C-alpha cells in the first residue's frame, strides 16, 4: 500500500474508530464500579484514543509512520488481552464494543504495509464473549 493510500485510509477510518472508542469508553465508565479490569480497559481505551489521534495528525501532514502503526497494533493487542479475560466488560455494552472493535480493525487493516489480511482477533473475542455470556448467564445482548 502506498503512502498516499495509507494517508487516505487513516483519514477515512481513524475518525470513525476514535468515535467508536470514545463511545465504548463512556459505556464502560458508566458501568465500571470498582472493578480493576474496567479501569484497565478504560485506561487502554484512552491510550488508543491518543494513538489514533497521532495517526490522524500524521495523515493530516501527509505521512503515516510505521512506528505509529505499530503503536496502534500494540494498543489494540493490549485491549484485546483485557477484553478476552473479562467478558463482563464487553457485555456492559455489547453493540458499542462490536462497533469499536470493527472500526479498529478497519483502521489498522487498511493502513498495513504490504498485502496483509485484516486481523479480526479483537472482533472475534467480542463475538465469543457475547455468545459465551448468553450461554453461561442467559443474558441477551
């Protein structure tokens, strides 16, 4: 993918991802109570907001760095680890979680260097948590 295509992809999808991440953070903050996993998820979402903001700023200047793309992937991985181990966070607002995960996957898949397929591990983890939550707790999203 050329730099021009990467810049276009960031300008197109990163703002959507920021909005979805912000909505997820609001939903989690409203339900977190004193659970440390919720606090970790919230902190990671704030970090993700910052990383996406840096990508958008770079795109506005016409260049997206590999370091910024690696930071996006690393922060997404951190969020995945938190959510995979704490399905209750996802179940707090499942549709917001799905939107955030999907937006992040679009943003990162379209800015990768080379011909790399989209990594849907975050989206998959959220779907598994939803299915598992419904089967275990009988809760419908």
